[in-house]
């Protein structure tokens, strides 16, 4: 069995930084964690990719092609579809080493995960290659600190969960950049409470739109609360214990290590003569 985290989320949510930090943490604890770059528009990241989609195709190629002439968004979708059409290339690059643990650093185009099918097809391909896959959805915590934004981010996370149909972990990234005041405000939302969310929206002023759709907003909040559909785990990359807890959580989700043999230690049998000597001394 092989294991994979599909690291997804909006642009700027810290996906590459998360992958880099987790890979370095793996080095520190003597565990091999590789990173695959699936963003054909990436310009810089802090890790050395195990596989890089840019070796196959880049967004710039699709924009400069005389026949295609895509824009940035259309070019990115084309690149992912081109990767699927050339899945043998990815399969060869990944190899077939047992117990591989790979982070797939995905592009920041949210529609790839909320309603398009390309990433879901990629997941199916990975599963056919004997990968246990978990989706890890990152959201920048600075865009989740009031009721309306938190509700919006929660619905985006739920949309990704439904579309990808995978074991799923939601992470609030960049917690180390949050002020104490904003952190206190956020704490009210981490355990879903529709009354806290609606109260925050009302506190910030009810617009004509909010007034008209207040019942809808309240119903969405209550569904999230009653059915525990979405939970967020705060991530502070400066806190090693926090990073370790998140890795353990995801390992449990993808059942990493559950099929490993239990290590046993052989004990030397005691010499019967020594045993008799001990008894006589007593």
C-alpha cells in the first residue's frame, strides 16, 4: 500500500509552504515524505519536487501555442487534463515503491476541486496505483475571521468534500499571522455554532441582501452545526507539536502504518544453573 495527501485549496492559502514544512519535518523525524508539484504555473517553492508537472507541460506553453492560445485559468485546466491523458508519464515518475508517502501540491484554482472532474479522475488513477488518498483542504485563516466569511469558507470546504469523495481534512493555515483579537473572534466559530455565526453577521450590520436571505443563512449554519459536516484544524507552522498532531490525524485517516508488522524483541533465555543459584541465595 502507498499513501498520499492531495493538498488543495484557494490560491495563496499556503499549500506549498505546508508541503515544504511537512517534508522538512519528515527529515527531522527520519521519515521519508516526498512532494509532487502539480501546479504547472508554479514559479518558486522551498522544496525539491520528487516529480514536477512542469517537466511535462507548463501553463505558458498553452498560452503561447498558436492553436490553443489559452488564458491563465483555461491553460491550467488544460495542463491537468493533459497530465491525465499522459498518466503513464506520471506513473513512471512515481515508481512503485511500497509504503511511499507523497504530498501532491495542487494548483490554487478552486474550481478544479469544487465542480470540475479532472482532479477526481486523477484521484481515481492514484487509487488504481494502490494509493490510499486523503484530501487536505487549506484555507487562509485571515479570510475566516468573521461570520459571513467563515460560512463562505465552510461551504467551499463542503463543496470540495462532496466533489472529490475522499477522506477529508480541513486546515486553517497561517495561524501564526493572526492577531490575538482575531484569534479570540475565530475561536467562536471553530466549533460550528450557527447562533455565533449569525450573531457576528448581525453585529457587522445587516445589508438588504443579508436581511432577505437571513433564513437561508440560518438554515445553512444549522445544517453544519447539527450534522458536524465540517471541522477545521488550526495550523501554526511555528509550532512543531501542532504540525505533529496534524500529521498524526491525517495518518489515521489514510491508515498509514496500520499494516506494518508489530516489532518484537527476542529475550535470551535464562541459564537454568543461574536460576537455581538465585533460588539457593534466597
